């Protein structure tokens, strides 16, 4: 499951037969990681992260989904993250 943040003023996204609506926090929930990547690229959505972004001094960044992580293995897409900095 992936949480994405749409651009300001966007309430829902229609993609094929699916409609993704923003919740009360403004996040769009996507169950399929492949669909999440397509929506991120096509609709300029950014991943929501409770951690925020990893800084230069701490953490890893996933090259596949750009998620900031404290661990070498991405918890969103299971890819191997690279050390930031």
C-alpha cells in the first residue's frame, strides 16, 4: 500500500476505470505499487512519508520509489536503498 500526496487543490484522480480520492489528510491510497509508480510519474504525485525526507547525514533513499528510509531495504517496494550523502 502506498500513500501519495497530490498537488494542491486535487481531490481525486481518475485512471482508467479506477478513481483515487484524497482522504481527510489529503493523501491518495494506492494498493498496487506498479500503479503507484505510474500515478507518481504521470500525475506528479509525491510519496507521503511519516518520516519526512532523509537528510544527507542519515538514512537511505530508494532509487525505485524515492522513499526515505533508515534501513537498507525499502519498506515500500523492497528494493535496495542507497546511502544518502
